[in-house]
């Protein structure tokens, strides 16, 4: 009985260590993305919040501002939101 309890405790500790490591890795990636965004290398998708390359191929030019997107779905949602889809044009 004591062996089972020890195995359960050891298994739980290993599980916690592994999940904590995954959290640290995720936090590190987020910090790197935020740093790249601060440096102007990456910008935040206005729809989903994903960081994308500043020179992304999926972008919309509205007035003097250029918005970059992670996907065509996000771009289409943005266009629908601002009503530019019916205006015809404004996309690069």
C-alpha cells in the first residue's frame, strides 16, 4: 500500500514539473513576441491578437494606416467590421 502511495506522489510531482516547464516555455515565447513587437519587427493582428511579421502578405491599407493579419479569415472579419468590403478596394 505504501508503494502505491509513493508512486502516486512521485507521479504527481513529475506531472507538476512537466506542466510548469510547458508554462515557462509558453511565457518565454510570449515575451519574445512582445519584444519583437516593441522593436517593430512584428505587429499584432487587430482581430485575434496573434503577432505577425510586419511585412505580412495579408494586409489592408485604410487611409494612411496598414493593418497586418495572420490569416485571410481575420482580414475578412476586419473588412466586414469596418465595412470596407463593399467599398471595393483598399486591400493590398
